[in-house]
C-alpha cells in the first residue's frame, strides 16, 4: 500500500537538530510525513542549512510585525498545501488567530515534563530545583503557552553531576526519538 504523506512545515529559530532529525525521519519509506517547507524566525538560524542540504523550500521572517508576518506565513502554508506544522525549537509565540486558523494541526516539542517547567530556561530551573527527573514532551499547540494536549512524554534521570548543558544534551537525545514517535502515534495506526 502506498502511504500518502502528510505535507508538513517545520518552524525553527536556532540549531535545528530536531529539524534535521525530522527530515531524516520523513525520508523513511514508512514515514507519515513529508517536509515541504521550513520556516525560520531567525536569518542566522543554523538549522536553515539542513533545509538547504535536503533541498527543502525555506523562508525566514523576523516577526517584527507579528500579525503581518503571520498572515504571510498562513498564505505560504496554503500555497504549499501544508497540513501539519511542527514547531521544533521555534522561539516565537504564535497568536491565537494563527492557532485558530490551524487548529489541531500544530505540534510542539518542549524540553521538560509538562505541565512542569513551561517557558524558557527549562534546564537551568530543573537543575536549580534539584529535580531527580526531567524529560521532554510533544504536545498540540493551543492558545496557552506549552499547555496543549500532551501526545507523548519521555522521562530522563537527572544526575547530581548534571548541569544545564549536559541535561540539555541528554534531553535532546530523547527529543529526537520522541518527535517521530509522536507523529507516528497521531498519523498512523501503529
Ligand atoms: C529543543 O530542546 C526544544 O525542545 C526547545 O529548543 C531546543 C531546540 O533545539 N524548544 C523550546 O524550548 C520551545 N519552547 P534544536 O534547534 O537543536 O532542535
């Protein structure tokens, strides 16, 4: 049976390790997604090189005027017949209007065990609070920050030796497993 892949846009702001990982996943024969578009909020985002490397259309917007930018992005999503948006290290907060227009079709990955540690500087706060566990979460995006329905989570043990950098590395490794798994969960019957 030939699988019809869901046309996906990935939104990034920085390094793009999740983008690279999602691109590799999308290229697998049985992957439920095809990445047709990469959107960056930062011209200097390292992750943009993965779009170039894999020949994926990319667009960068500075978001100085958020409502105008979002209108342009919505048009771009329509032109490219995008059906799913994956936020992957995207550091801008999308407006209620944008989320409404794409309701139920925007996912995010967050480097904590939500609902704990919403927002920024997750790893620093986890270490400061001497948590024994942290992790990552893939969730639907709704109008409240990092509060949409959870699809999957993965727990990571925090050791006494961990610092924000080592914890980030540990969590990222799990993020790279979790995002594809979450996509399979919602898009296929596996
Ligand atoms: C990831 O850890 C991701 O979970 C986090 O940013 C990092 C991006 O890494 N996202 C957020 O904090 C969203 N609020 P990457 O650019 O290498 O994928």
